[in-house]
C-alpha cells in the first residue's frame, strides 16, 4: 500500500529534524570543548582591545610558584620588590607593566604581583589596557576601600571606573604607573581592568577582540601555558624586531646572512614565551603553508649563527631545539645557556632570526 504523501512528508521532516538536532548538539559540544581547551592566555587575549599590537602576559601565580615565594595580601611592598628581583633574575618579568609599581600597589592599593593570578598588558595605537586576574578569595569590598583611602574618585556604580589623576598617584607611597590611573572592577569575573585613559577604559567591552582566530591568537595558542610571554601582531614584530634598527655594518651583514639562509618572509604574528620547563618557545605565523615550511629552515639556520645588531652569536644565548612547521605556524624551542635572559634579549630588535 502506498504511503500517504502527508505522512511521508512528516516522517521525512522528523528524520531531517533529528539529524539537524544531532549536528547542532555536536557543534555545541565542539564549541564547549574548544572553549574549555583555551589557555588562560587565550582567554585573556579575548578581553584585550582589538586595536592592540603588543601583548605582555605574566602568570603571577605560576611565577610565584617557580620562584618559591610565599606572599599574601599582608606582605609588605619591600617583600614584593624582593620577589620581583628574584623573578627578574630568572627572566620572568620582561612582559609586566607593574614591576616599578608593585611595592606601592601592595602597600596602598591592596593588589599587586604578590596576589594577582595573572596580568595581560595590551598596547596599541588607540590606547593601552591592563587586564588583571584576581584570586578566587579576593575581598573586593576591601579593594574598593583601599581605592577610597588612596583618594580615587569613586564611581556611582560598583562596576564603574575609579579615577585618580597624576597628582593623586604621586601621593602614594612609591611610584605607580599612570596605567593604574583609571580602574574598573568586574567582581563577577574576578578581573580588574586599568588604563591611563578613563575614556578608553570605558569602551573596553565594545572594542574587545573576542574569541577570534587570527595570527595573534594562533601564535599565542602555540605557547601553551607560559609563565611569561610577549605576543606581537605581524606589523609590530616587523617594526620592533627589524634589522633596520641596527647600524649600517650590522644591517649589511644581516642581509648577507638572510640571503645565505634562503631568505625569510614577513610575519603575520609573533610570540615568545618562558615555559615552566625552563625553555623558551618562539611562535611565528606566516601567510602561507609554503612560506612557513621555507622559513622553518631559513630561520633555523639564522638562529644557529651570528647575531649582528646584538653582538656575539645566538648559540651563546641558547641551544636551538626542535623547529616545526604546521600549516602557517612555525615553532622554535630554545634552551637558554647559563641562565641567559633570552626573552628580554630577543623581544626587542634587531633580532636577525625574526627579521621581516
């Protein structure tokens, strides 16, 4: 007996609907898994302004553990400075914007590298933003009271912007970066935002990067969960790390070395990080897979040779480990030699193997 057309149509749409439900459920599951797999650095990058060109990341909780210090909200500013000196000796403070301000922050503001979970400092042409992760047991009411005592102008709303001009900041017990002049507390998320520009801070949610797949995000993802890291856009890397900053003799020598190595291509993303195992990872993002494969070879040759513009050679600074090309991403693992400050040394130009 032939099935009625209407019944068949209903059955067909029921099947299609069931298939769609499974597909949607699968997509939701993939999204949740991907979201759960994001590192703290990737999650923080999503909160940074889209206009940012340079990002500095410090996982303060892990840095404290690495140094072996036992600090708390009751620690003194002097104790925090001692901790930062130890972290500096291990090349773990090159990405922070808070090093010179840490003691006064601890004594006067109630939060500092002694208690923060992590810090992301994002800079770009439109402005700069500090994104600071509070510990789970943070006393936000006490933090607000400390800001009142420091004579910050209090906002009408709990999630508004606290403001202190340069004169009020100078009245604190020690130097404090203007980047802490405007502060916003997101109590639900456990995050403090800060900027030297209250207007820019007020726009932070509207201009945030979000969870985007771009060269900056791919470079950051390749770092894993670093103790400290810098991440640059391609344009910033090509300006900050360019051999054009070297003297004429070094520029000429650098050009010769690049030609001998097979040439390099412009970067679209750059990142360098200190990892918990003591190694340094470099992540370079190129335009195409072919460029990445070619640059994995040429940049390996450059990283194993002379370092014009910086002096000496790269092998005096680090041992070059595994270099891989995966799609448009090149990763290079470096082992510092005799405690060499590789990140501090190689995140400002001229850096030959990161040349554009």
